[in-house]
C-alpha cells in the first residue's frame, strides 16, 4: 500500500484516492482498504486513470462482481457489463436524486463511473450523504421511516427492451431505511421514480412524501459535487447515498461516462 493516500474532499463525504493505477491488478490488502474507504467516505475519486474496458471491469471487480444493467440498449456491445452514459444515444441526464437499480432484489452496492469524454463546462455528478440525512431527521420521523417500505419497478423509459422488462420489471420491496453491511450505520434509501408506492400509501401520497423528504434532507452540507476531468473514476456507495447528474452542459459537446454497477446485498434494516 505504499504511496496510497485517502484525503477527504468535503466535510460530509467524498475522498480522493491517490497513488493507485487502476489499470494494474488490485491486491487483497488494497481491496480491503478501498472497501473500507468506500463505506467510510461513500464516494471515492481517482484522477488521471487510463483504462481499457477490460482493465476497467477488472478494477471495478475489487468492489464486487459487475452486474447486468437493465437498460441494455445502452450497454457497450463488446463489453455488455459496461453501460454508456451519453446523451447522443437518446438518454437524458438523470437529474433527479436517486440510488441505482432499486427494482433489483439485490441492488448494486456501488456505481462506478469513468470519465471518457468531458464537456468543457458543467455536466458534473452530485452525491448526497443519506447516512447523514437520516441522522439529521427528528427522532419521531426516523422511527416512522424505519417502519416504511417501498415497492420498486422499472421507471418506464420508452426505449426499454422487452427482454429487460421481462427480467427486471417485477415489484421488489425495500426498506426506506437500510443498515450498511460494512459500516453498520443507517441511511435513508429509496428511488423516487422507481418506487411505485410506499406500502399502505397511495402512489400520489407516496411521491409527495418522498419529494418532500428529498427537498428537506438534501442540502449542500451533505452533498459532494464532482466536477469531471477526463480520466476520473468516481465510485459511489449506493447503500448510503443518492446521486444525480447535472444537465447544465453544451449538448454540442460530448459527455461520455462508462458505468459499471457491482453486486450488493439485499437491503435490510437491523
Ligand atoms: Fe444513477
């Protein structure tokens, strides 16, 4: 581990990791260090990486086995475990706060993004510390949230393939507060557009409550904003954060991120 440093980027979350070339194999002591760092800091940034798709998949595997992404029309043809985030193939930047793939029984532990082409201004990614958001709630609301669950499904992009709907569009129930399997702490957990409803509430009341909760709990004190540089790798801990993209960039420029998600546990509250 010689030469590796982990330096916080924001008072609430995020850390920059230096001294690692992710194109080289990650050994077991380093894997453990990075796993712990992700659980503690919730977002890890590695600058100046230069990765082939195969090297990128290998590095991502240090955080868990890469898993299939359900909008398979956007996956890299030769490396289908890598999704392409690129507005020119019809995608809109995901500007709403969310955590990924909650329609899966075991949603991804982490989402990993690699900056391949970066616009000259804007197009950042923000990550919110939902562990701290949970801790800041009044006690009676924490207790209420702990009793609630969401039902989740695909959130209906028009170009979703039938095979993806068949595999991934079944109702999946998750707690709205989950315990982090490595860190042991609790965090607010839901995806406002993949959650069809909260158990026992109408879809309308559910959305209203989730919207209001996001507005109330996410503020700059718990948000790390990542300004992309080409060659950055950003690793987001999905178990205790939400994230969003920013569409404030010139669409005549390219913004290309390669995305890998890695397997996680079934969310549970303990
Ligand atoms: Fe996302």
